[in-house]
């Protein structure tokens, strides 16, 4: 699981991008968050910038974990669930540190 902690450091960027997208569009439309008032560029910048970043990271994460799972002979949902949660640890730690400041 150490590889997922290491992958979690660059994962801070796609996680942040996904949160910004969710907070400004679907969650703001539901009234759960307030969208950024200066966000008036529409969806195209999100698809042109955030989309490739998120897809590239997801592809790298999947390929690395597929190799690790094959080498360690781990199969099934529990491995992938733990890998997904482990990669989020650095992002959650940065949120916790920011909340404390």
C-alpha cells in the first residue's frame, strides 16, 4: 500500500480539481455549496484541463495497482477498495491541516 501513499501525493491535484468542479456545478445547483461568483467560463475549460488530468492520473493509478496486485497475487474488491482509500490519504491530510490553520 506504500505505492498508493506515494501516488496520493500527486493525486492531490486531480482530487482538488474534482472537488472544484463538484462544488461549482452540481453541488451549487443543488444548493449544498455556493459556487465561485467569478466562475463564468462554462464547462469547456473543465473538460479541456481537468478532464485529461483526472483521466491521466486514473490511468496511471490503475496500471500501477494492476501490476502490484498481479505481483502480490491479490484479487478482488477488497484490494481495490483499500488502494482507492489509501491514495486519498494525502488529500485528506491536507484538508485536515488546512482546517486546523
